[in-house]
């Protein structure tokens, strides 16, 4: 089911194992959100079902985003590409939960009252932050397919690197909506910072190398001109 390639020390999943794991992810992620809305419709989510829906879809969008961002470090730690094979699927579910969170707010909390929607956006800026995160997630989901990846070339990677901007946006939206950065939000920020630190270091290292290459090219041009 799971095979090891001794000479390269790479953990590889068989097609059967990959399908099994994907099926489990689909069952858990899709099953939970379907159950949430079914429980909401049947009045099984307590005294305030809309608030429960908002909290659960929002929190689990962040949880899934954490898991998605941890797959690359996990792949490096395992010295295996296996975890990366589930990144797109989990990323799409991040968008599904975030969209469910936004839809719950617009459809059930504000009852599609556009005047009230505009009023809420003006009076609660954290909604704009959340909407920006959802728009970026929408762009990533729409371009997650291999055909568009090939067509976009380098621009695809540049776009998909914005997932590292989505995380602080999502955490800011969450913290702001809770009216505090302490208590529950602080733990989410700590996890987010731990996830982002290696990426920031990598970005700074890449920037320095790029600047060094540019400096060497300029020196070479000046040397040739002399």
C-alpha cells in the first residue's frame, strides 16, 4: 500500500492509498459541512443556529488553511512528495468553508438586505478583510487546475503564493470579529506565526540572492564597459 524507495529514501503512496486518503478527506470535510447545514435547517444547532453556523464554518476554514499550509513542511520533513498530493483538494475545501461562512452571514444573518449589507461593511471593516481573503481564495480555486497552471506559467506560482497573505487576513478577520486578539485568537496567531516564519525566511533569502545576482550583473556590465 505504501512503498519505500530505498535509494532515495522517499515515501510514496500507491494509487489505492491515495484514493483512500482522498475519500476520507471528502467524507469528513464535505460530510461535516452538509451535517452543519442540515442541523441548522432542522433546528438542531442550539438557541442560535446562525451564529453556530458562522462560527463553525469560519473556524474550520482556518483549520483547513492551517493543514493546507503545513503540507509543504511535512513533505520536506518526510522527504516525500506524498503530502503535496492532497494540497489542492484541501485548499479547495478552505474556499468551500469560507464561502459557506460568507453565505451564511449574507443569506441568514442579513437576510439579503443589501442596504444592511452596505451598512455592515461600513461599520465593521473586518468584513472587508474577510471578503478580500475570500476573493483571493476564489482566484486560487479557479486557477488550481493543471490546464490553467500550464497556461499561466510563472504567474501561477506568483498568484498561489498569496495563500501566505490569506492566512493573516483570515486571522485578522477572526480576531477583529471577536473584538480581541487575546483568549482564543492568540492561539491561532501563534500557530499562524509558526507556519509563516519559515516562509518569511525563505522569501528574504530569495530576495537577497536576487539582489546579489543583480549586483554582480551590474558589476560585470560596468567591467565590460570599462
